């Protein structure tokens, strides 16, 4: 009886640790993506201003939207 209890306790403990570590890794991955998106969209603002003369058919807002759309597609693979 004691062996059964100890075995189930060990399983619960390792299962809980595995679930917690998997959650923590997922949390870090989503934080990493959020930081990447924030930095890249900030860089896109500067790039849109610099590249505006190369794309005369675009406005600043449309060029920025296009850059941000491509950034999100690349990072989130949508």
C-alpha cells in the first residue's frame, strides 16, 4: 500500500514539475516574441521614413503598415 502511495505521489510531483516547466518555457517564448515585435515595429517606423522616397506610390502610413504586416507574418508565421 505504501509503495502505491509513494509511486502515485512521485508521478504527481514529476507531472506537476513537467507541466510547470512547460508553462514557463511557453511564457518565455511568448515574451521573446513580444519583445521582437516591439523592437521591429519601432525599427519599421524609422525605415518607413527613410524608404519613402523609394516608393512614391506609398504614403508613410501605408509603407509602415506593409512593413509591420510582413514583420508579424515572419514572427508568427501566419
